């Protein structure tokens, strides 16, 4: 079991892993598709280590919200803090560095680097976050071993889908993030493998002290989380519908 070591996020350990206040983001549709949609989220908070399922149908704004939390999109209004840091007060390289160190990301398609080995994929996350080089290989090897990857020097192209997902989870946790974002991580899997993958992701985040925010439109995911919310984007001119 890998235990979290002191990091920059420890400075604000008393802060929520994620705190959102009065968030608003408007995004348009192509011409002829009607009025733009608006994501309106008055409040959302995740305690350190807490896990939350963000449900909603396709187009409800789930992925958009994760991009806002990660600082890949800028909101029109409101505040997003990760481990006590106002994400959108940071700009350019400072925001990129904070994201790399404090936010882990798990994608539906994994987005591993083809031609690189499992351990190299994990180490590259630490390199991008400018962590001490001496930590890279020991940390990556320990994470992969804990997640059941016994051949870390094998190219990811030669791993099974399940093994690739384990590498993606290790990469997300490599920099000891305060928060992990998982965007539809089981959407391409059959029910049995989806359940196994979600168990893996949840346990790995818990073992490493990271909060977890998962998006999914799969009803089967609901029973796996003690805390769940449903997100609903609304057309910008409709004042009645709110994200909840």
C-alpha cells in the first residue's frame, strides 16, 4: 500500500480537496442549434479523501465541469479552489504546474503515450510536474506494483486494456494529488470489467489519500458511491433550471 508523503498540498491540508462557489459557465452550440447552454453550480465541496459521483445524461455538462476544475477552461463567474488554491487565479505555467502536482486525471481512453513503457508513462507525469528526479522511478515502480503491474518495463501498446487502465490510475496518483478527476472511466467497458475498474480506482485513491470526483451516465455506478449529485446544464435563457 502506497502512503502519501508530505507535499505542497499538505500546507493546506485543512482545506477541502475541492470547493466550488457560485460557478457559472456558458457554452454555445453551433449555428441553428438554438440558445447556448449554461452550467450553473451554486456550491460543491469535497473533503480530503472524499469520493463523489457526478451523474447526468450526455450533454449535461459533466465533462465541462471537470475541465473547469482542472483549469483547462475558465468560468464566466464563481470560484474553484483545489486544496485551498484558487485555480483560476493562476495563469500560464503556474496553473499548469499546479494542475500537474495537485490534480490527477483519468480519461475514458486512458491517453497513455504510445511507444513508452508503463513506468515511463508514470514517470513522465512527475517530470512534467517538476518533482525531484530521484523520486520518479521508485514512486512509479511502487504504484505500479501496488496496482498489479508486474512488468513495468513493457510498452503500454503490449498491455491489455485492463492493464492500461491500471497504468493510467498510477499516472493520475504519481504526484500525490489532492484530487483525482475521472471522466467516464468505465464507459467503454462491459458491466463486469466496469465494476472491477471502479473498485480499482476507488481503492487506489483511498489508499493514496486523494479525493475522487467521477463522472458517469451509467446508472449502475450510483450504488457504489455514498455521495451522488446530478448535473443538468440549462439553456441560458431558462432561469428555472439549475444544476443541482
